[in-house]
């Protein structure tokens, strides 16, 4: 059903988008915050990466994108912690403002063409051959996942996790929840921007609409991963996010093989998220019906 090219592409994109799943793991699961900055931060990473790479610095472009994403996260955190704006609204405000910022970064153009630009992948191609895009993407994702797990086990990381679990208890322990939320959102949006930066160099283009629907894609990957990996240690959750992202790309590949129009992909993503989140309720509704059917048959 799948050619080697389709499998390779699904693995490559799965590893790249896994960074968004890891980012949402930090904000959505660890901090218990529905951060809507994701779409804008992803596009910001694309824009910064493309602009810096065109200037001749593809490696520096990745670091610049991470820094830009962290700045976007800090703005959302400031609105939430200092101005007391609800988390969802704070993310929407930042995301809206980032649209203009992203246009400005790209020179007020809706896209940046990188076809004649050296990227991280083209620079590694002479040494890696056929796997010049898969190996760097996979290595980067695994490295980020390991670093994230180790960070969440540090004292600061434990404080961030505790903030998401019980902020009142954290405040009673004289820990500044505003600071932990800020660090968490900065880390989350930095990972999102890094994903966008890698994708821009992977596709050799950056577009103002690349980040549209990225929250849904990340949530779909995260929730699929949670169904694949049993609940437990942090490394299992991080691995689940990566596997969920890869499986999601294969689902999209199946949809494309069925000749579904590309416009339907967002609907498929939304359906996957809705079914995954509503799965416990579906199971609970099915069990009583099954039990009643069993009693009648007796």
C-alpha cells in the first residue's frame, strides 16, 4: 500500500511534528494550560528559520527560531500571570499579534522561497546519502525528548509539574507560580518554533499559513501517543508523543492514498482528536448497552 518514498516521508514529517506534540505535552499535560500560541509560534519558527537561512546561516536559523519561540511564550505568560488574562484568551491575543510579526520577519511577504538556499539537510546530504533528512530529524527529536525528560526531573522541572497539578500547594510552598508558568510556556513555544524551523528548511519554503491548525495536529499526535503508551514515567509519555506523531502522519498518508482532497485533512485531524478525547465516554456508553443486551439474552 505504501511505497518506500511514502514511508520515508511519513517518518520524516512525523519526527519533525513530534516536536509540536512534545511542546503541547508541556503546556497541555504538564502545566494544564490550553496554549493557543502554538499556531503563531510555529509560523514564527518557519519565518525566522527561512529568513536567517537565506542570509546564509542555516544552523544559526534553528537557534534563532528557538529564541523567537521562547519570546512568544513569554508574552503569553506575561498576559496570563501579570495582567490576569485567562490562558486561552492570552494565547489567542499573542497568536493574533504574531501574524503581523511573522509577516514583518518575512519582509511583509506571504512566503519565502529557499530553493536556492543551503539548508541543514542539504549540507548533510553528502555524508548521509538517502537518509539525509530522516536521520537529522530523528536525532533532533530524540535529543529534545531526552533533554525535556531530564529537565522535568530537575528541581525547576518538578516545580513546573507541581504547578500544573496543584498551583495552590505550590504557592503555599513559597514557589512563584508566575515564574514556573513563564518557564513552561517559553519551553513549549520554543519547541513549537523549532519544529517550524526544521519544517521550513525541510520543505525549502516558509508560508504565513503553515501554522494554521497546528494545535489540532499536535493534540492529535499527543492523544494518539497516550493511547499507544501506558501511563507511567515521563520517558514513556515523551516516547508516546513521538510515536503518536509518526502514526498520525501515516494516517494522513492513508487519507491521501484514498484520493481524499487535501482540504479534508483538517477535518480528519479534528475527527481524530474528538474521537480520542471522547473515547472514555464512548466506552462508558457502550458497556451498559452491552450489559443490558447480555441480560436480555439470558
